[in-house]
């Protein structure tokens, strides 16, 4: 695969032209050429990581870089890596199989881990030095009907419970929190405001239904994924995958993967179909095989985790729902719509949803903590729609803390605006 066969940024192209990648061990550099094939569907944060990683290597003297990678080269020689097996700038499934089956694979993997144990902390420190305030709001659904003292138990020791004055109309909980006014006022949400003044993909809403996405302004720059609004695409994917697996001759995982990559979202299924980054993101989420096609909260959790890992948004609202009980013999493993396979009426699983959410809140809190952008700079508010208490996990200077009386939702909104300098 020649360098000219894919598009990268001018910064990376300059490094390729200088021969930096050709000086690195082939099992290391060739992997990244495979990632560059998908350059147009990578988020800016991912593209920036690649630029900073190889910019860091380019900035060091060649002799120092050679010495740094010498242990990996030594293992490659033991493995039998050569130009015939590993042509420059190519990374194939045969090469992956070669690595996995090689008796020296554990040593190879160990050396790769050591390389990133050195490089990633340097890159992370750069990000932390240029960090800024970030905001996350995780929302449990009103139908959960769970008292506050039963919520967020897995992470409560990391935060502070703050009493809320939620007013007399529970339907205004989210509008007041996110816009600072009743829904009828039609004010912009925090996500709208942030998206208007910041780069694309920096404000996200991921949810089961539409409580948050329904409040966003038409044409909002915020990224918004709703499991409910993706229903047409989800149903088409399930049908297409079933046909591929059961009706057509698929010769192995490579061909199946290639066919699945063609199942992009259509314009009549979502207004972000024209965005290659967002359309590929949701295709990958729904076809990841971990239940995201069939379970609303699993979709919300996994889409949020991947958004955090890949896009690193500065502001994010995550809204969970009540999932249905999984029906017997619903053929989950073959991507079947359980409502079509089993005609019995669906039943809401409130207790199962509560148990799931307690785990998912912890997973998301942990995922944010993995990345330097969020360390010591992120205010996380865990709320329940209509619940008169929330859990705040935030730096000491975040203004929302327990006081003499409960916080009004409009005041919490103002504090979040202040925190994000809106």
C-alpha cells in the first residue's frame, strides 16, 4: 500500500515524505498506515494523537530513536519479520495472523507495551498542560422511580450528594437544568451554546429516547445520537446482517467485515448520514456485537464510551432509559428483532435497568478518568429526572456544593455555565 493511496494531514504527509516511518520497525509503523486508511472517518482528537505521536519521534535525534526501538527490532528478527513478509507501508490480516501465531508474540507484545509506556505519558502531559474545564451530565430516566439514596452507590464515595429544589412541575426538570428556563421559553441548551462557539464534535448528547435531543435547537452543532431515533437504521441493519449470515455465502470473517462496512446509514434514516465521521461511528457502534442493536442502555453506554475514547468531547449529556425484558428464544445472537421473533408483548424491566445503570455510571466515570483531557478538570453531575438530589463528582473549585438550602435547577444551570465560561 503506497503512501499516496490514502489521505492524511499535511503534517503527517511531511513526516511520511521525510522517511520517518521507513526508519521505524515495520510491525510498528505498518500498523499505523492501516489506521491512516480511515483518516476521513477519524475524529480530530484521533488525528491529533497521530500527529503528536510521530511529531514526538521526529523531534528526537535519529540515533536516539533507533536505540529506543532496538529491543522491538531484536524481537522482530527472532520472529522472522523480513521485507518479503512485511513490505513497507502494508498491514494485512495475514500479518496479524503471523504475529498471533508466532511463538515470540508475548515478547513482541511486551516490547510494544513498553514503547507506549514511555511515549503516552509524554503526550498525556502535553494535553494536561493545555487543558480546560469540561462538563458531563448523566441522566437516569424518570420512570426508574428510584429514591436518591439508592442511586449512584458504586461511585458516591468519589463525589458529594447535593439536594435539589426541583419545583412543582417534574416535566420541567431537564429544560430547567439544561436551559435555565421552562421548555416553552425555547432557550438554547448548554450543548447548543458550546457547539456554537467550539469545534465540531466537541459537544455530544447520547441517549435512549429524546429528552435531551428534543431540547436541542434545530440545526444544532452538537452531536446527538438517540437510540429511538435510530430505529429505522437499527431494523435495517438487523435484517441485512441476518441475510448475510443465513442466506448468502460468506467466505470467512474478512469478507463479512467488508460487507458490514458497506451498511452505512441512509439520508432518510438520519440527518448526519452526510457526515462520514458520524455515520461510520454509529455503524461501528451498532455492529460491534455487544447488544447495542437490541438494548437501548447498552447502546447508550457503549456509544458514550467510544465517544469519550475517540472524540474527547468537552461537554456531554448521557441519558439512559428503561430497557425491555429480554424475551425467551429471541435470537439475540443472530441480530433478530425480538418483538418480531417473539409476539409476546414487551415488558419494561425497571429493576434490571436500575442494576444496569449503577454499573454503567461507574463504567463511564472510569472511562473519563482514563484520559488526560478529563483529569482534574471535569465536573460530572449524576442526576435522576425528577429526583431531588444529585451526585457531583468534580474538582474542588466547581461551584455546586451542599448549602443551607437545596439548589434550584436554574442556579445549577448558571453554575455550569460559569464553570464552562459560557
